[in-house]
C-alpha cells in the first residue's frame, strides 16, 4: 500500500487550463479582439526516427505549413528528447496532421489573442484604444485592461495521471465552453464613429 501511494504521488500532477478570454465587439458587433486555440507540433525522441518516419513527418508538416524542408529537417536534427517542429497552427492544419497518424508526433494546445481590427500593438492607432495582452495572457492596456475581469474566464485546475516518461496516460483535454470569458459589446459612447 505504501508503494501504491508513493506511485500515485509521483504520477499525479496538478495542471491548470486557462480559459479563453471573451470576445470584444464594437457597437455594431464587429470583432475587435477574440481568443483562439493554436497548436504547437512536437516530435518525441527525434534522433530515434527511421529515415522513412522522418521523411513522412517532414512531408506532412511541410504540406500544411509551407515551410522549407531544410528548416524542418534542421529542427529534427537534435539530441533533445523533444523537438518543436511547428508552432501556432490552427484547427484545420492540426486535423490534417492528426489524420496522417504520424509516429511520435504530439500536439500542444495554447491560447492566443487575435485582433482582426489591427490592435495588439501600442504603436498602431487601434492598439492604444483596444489594448493588448502580454505573453502571460494578462491584459496590459486599453479596453482589454478596462474590461479584464469581465473578459477573463475561469481557470480550470485538475490533476492528471502521468506515466514513467511524464506523458499523460489519459489525455482528457477538452476546453469547456462555460469557462470562457464573457463577450463584451462596447456602448455607443466608446465605439468608433
């Protein structure tokens, strides 16, 4: 029983899944800021790939990202246990790669704020008004900061079980829609003319 308890403590890990922020809309419903899920593509133990596996992975990722084969090959030429092959891919790109059933390839979701109207930089005209987020997903300026508590969703805390290699033994990641922050439509006073 002591060994089972020790194994449980070593394999259970606390994990936080931050919620997506709510959308920011102008008075007419035009999207000013939204959160999207993006995915990074990782390859486990790239040095152990056969030439055929390596070619298949590079071909599939190159077809989806249009990135140069030489760059992809260079990222796989590492002795590190993990190699990030591509980053910030959208849902359709990831679906294509999942369908290819590539060996040793894993996908890591992350949230990203998108500003269709040209925000996200304090140097753009809309950036100072709309505001933007830092890399830690904290609102830094403008409407993003003013409505931060309203736009911010609730972080989900959970325990996950990991195997001896620290991989999730049961992958139960599914972003809950009810955790997302609230949508905020700007009143006429704050909206563009």
